[in-house]
C-alpha cells in the first residue's frame, strides 16, 4: 500500500517556507521536530541566524546590510536543500506508511502518529513466502527448519573441540618435552657428542610438533564452514601430534630406566632416538 499523490504534495508544502525571507529556515525546524531529526532542526537554525543578526544590528547599517545580504544567499541555499531534504522526508513517510498502513495520512497524520506511537501495526501476510538467495539460487525457507544449518553448526562445534584438544596437546607436549631434555642433559653430561646428537633429534621433533599444531589451528581459523575434507585433515594432524607425544613418553621412560638401572641398554637408547628421528622424517615426507 502506497501513499497518494495528494498526500505527498500535502506533506511537501513546508518547502514553500524556504522562499520566504526571515522564516526560510522554519520549515526545516518544523519537519526536524516532527521526525525527531536534530540535524534538520540545526540546519533550519543556521538559515535563520543571518536574519536574527541583521535585526539585532538594525541600526548598525554596515552590519545589518551584510547580514541581510547573507540572509538572501541563505534563502537560495535553503531552497536547494529543501528539495534534497524533502526527498529523504518523503522516503521516511513512505517507509512508515508501508509498515503501519492504518495510520492517518498527511503531515499531521503519519509523522505525528508514528512519533506518538498511535498506530496499529500491520498484520503479517501468512500467504507471503519468504525467499532467500544462497549460492545463486532462490530457496523457500521455513524459520523452524534447521536443516542445512545443523550440519554446519555441529561441524563448527566439532572444530572448536579440535582447537581445544590441540591446545591441550601443546601444553602436555611442552611439559613432557622439557622433562626429556632435562633427562638427556643428566644422562649424557660427560659425553658432549652424544648429548648434542640426541638434543638435536629432540629439538627437531619439538619444531615438528609445533609446526603441525600451528598448521591445524590455522586451518580451523581460516575455514569459514565445516567440510569433511578439513575434518579428516585435522584428525590426521591430531594423530601426528599424539604420535610425537607417545614417542616422547617412550623416550622418557627408557631414559629413567637407563639412568637408574645398571643393566640399562645403550642400544635401546639408540633405537629410541632413531625411532624419533624416523618419525620426524616421515612427517616431513608426508608434508
């Protein structure tokens, strides 16, 4: 439902005030007050200022002449601006009338009743079908139908759980890896070559762990929606992180046994470090 042409003309009569000296800004003040638009009220006051200054300095002829001359310029400006502002004013009235079609018409009706809240809200048309555009197609949607949303929603929750698990694995690895470093330092304190070699393997595995963890977290942050391919890749990354932690645990246990048992086998230590090195290499090959 649209407003009539007569209604639009009637609500545009305020523009005539812009042609009248001394009160050319009053129309802006009027509609600004009606629609609660402070900027329109202030604009109207600006157009009135030259006339007010001229009247107050009526007996100061130079000042009065300058003020009235500026007032004439303001008339021309207010005429141009009234056309621009009236366009916005009519749009607001049209929008309000379409939303609340049972209000009175006219400048004393629509804007007044909207401002004072005296209107009956339009009942929604139950026959109107809501349509949305998604990926280039138009689909009928039911607000109570969550199909198409549930999958992505539960998927994002799953990604959040992966993120939490990865961060927990990082904390676990950092703590255990530091413990392994301390044990290696104690075990090979008198053998610098062996110490340097084993520490290099541990640092490589540490670097590899954090690289894989950062890759996984970046994937979660960059993925806009759930996909099975990303899900599978994240599971692989988490499995890699767990395998590095598992190998660290085995190395830690063997170091403790080797340090507290006279029968501890140096070969077993060598084998564990070689396994760690192979694991790091296999991950690099995978990448």
